[in-house]
C-alpha cells in the first residue's frame, strides 16, 4: 500500500479491529510478542464476536480484513501517524506490529474450537460487554454517577422518570432504537441472575453505569416494559403486511 492510497482509509474503518484488540488498549499495554499469550487472552473475545455475528454484528472475516488493512497501513506509515491507526494497540516489539496483527487475523480466520473447548472457558467481561453496546452508553450517561437522570436537576427523580426521560429524548427514533434496548434488558436478565452480579458488571467491571433508585433486578424489567409500552402507544403499528 502506498502512502497516497493509505490516506483514503478512515478511522472508523478499523473499528472492528479496535474492538478485538481492546484488552490491550492503553498507553502502558502492548500485544505480547508471544502468540500463545495473546491467543489465550483473545479466545473469549473471538468467541463473543463470532456469536455476535450470528445476531447481525460484524462477521469475523471483516475484522481479520481490518487487521490486515491496519498492517498494510502501518508499513506505509511506520511512525503510526495515520489517523486510522489511532487507538489501535501495538505489539510489544513495535516493529513487529504489522506481523502480529496479521498473525491475529489468521487466528480469527482459523478459529475453530471444538465444543468442549468452546464451552469450557467461562465468559469474561470483554466477551459479555459485546452484548450491551447500547447500555454501555445509556447506563453511564443517564444513570451513572454523574448521569443526567440523577443530576442535581433530577436528584429526586425515580428510575421510572429517568427512563421516561431517555425515551422522550430518543423520540421519534424509538422504532429503531428501543427494540434493541428491550433486547439488552432481557439479555441482562438472562445472563446475570443476582443483583450482586448485575451491579458488579454494569456499575464497575464493564461500565460506570447505574440503575437509579431501583435495584438492577427491578430496573431492567421496568426499562423493557416502559419501552414496549411507549412503542405500542406512540408508534403502533410498526409494520403491516402488504395486501
């Protein structure tokens, strides 16, 4: 790839690669030169990305293609100055970065754990976070420590009032946004079975979110119900069969 051609690549075109390499994000972190180490670390993320692709997210082949594109870019811009390479973790040995990215791309393409291996590894925070892309924004922004739903202006607001504010600010995009929020509510209830688990994950491990005046075990059913009620009352019918 020539530098001239490489300049056409945009930052967002490597978003999938950043997601895969997110465990190594940060100034003090680097992808190990030892492939066995990064394979161990990325196993659950690749599994999660493959699962997500069944639900309509990026196909793993798209992510491996992004990694190879990033490797080509790095070779064309070895100082890492290209805007698309920003926030993309490097290898521990800087000059090995393109090669390591290509090795990871091959790993993604050829990932084929047998059923026993697939099921033996428990889910981790990185993998589970892939299931909650909307909550990663909604819960911190609206219900986090400094969230707008619990700000000084709304310090007496209930969780229900905070949820209704979110729905109001989402309107009229509700038919496109709220069904996914409802799905994430039910995924949360399916994956986490106690208040302690939910609080640890959504308020600390995965994101700095919150649930307002309610426990998460009550918050998620409430959030889902209010979204569905709004869709029925304000946007129905969303679809009708053609005659």
